[in-house]
């Protein structure tokens, strides 16, 4: 198993590869398609409850796709320096 610093470097280099760029292009195209769908008149013919549900699903998918594009950065952030979270539980220590 690689050390955390090695994993962070692998993720950083991986973001620059053609593979990741192709993935991001595909995600961007899907986001554009969803945006066009949301702006189209396809949903307007639906009853209000279905319109709301479909609209929320499209927005949720777009949000999820944007997070996917940032996933290498999210993972690298988890490899950061841990914060000192020592909690003093003794109320009489003060």
C-alpha cells in the first residue's frame, strides 16, 4: 500500500493525464445536455409534481457530476495534515 504522500502525488499527476481529461470532457458534455434539458420545454407539459421532481433530479445529477470532476482534489484534501483534535473531557482540570 502506498504512503499518503505518494497517493497524493499519484492523484495530482493523474489529474494531468489524457485519461482524466477525457473523463472530464464526457462529464462536461453530460452537464451541458442536462442544462439544455432543464431549459427546454420538455418538462413544461408535465403536471406540477412531476415537473418539480424531474427538475430536482436533473439539478441533483448536475451537482453530482460537478463533484465527480473535483474528486481527485477531494481525495487529496483528505491526505492533508490532520488537525490536532485533542478534546479535554475532564471538567475539573481547569
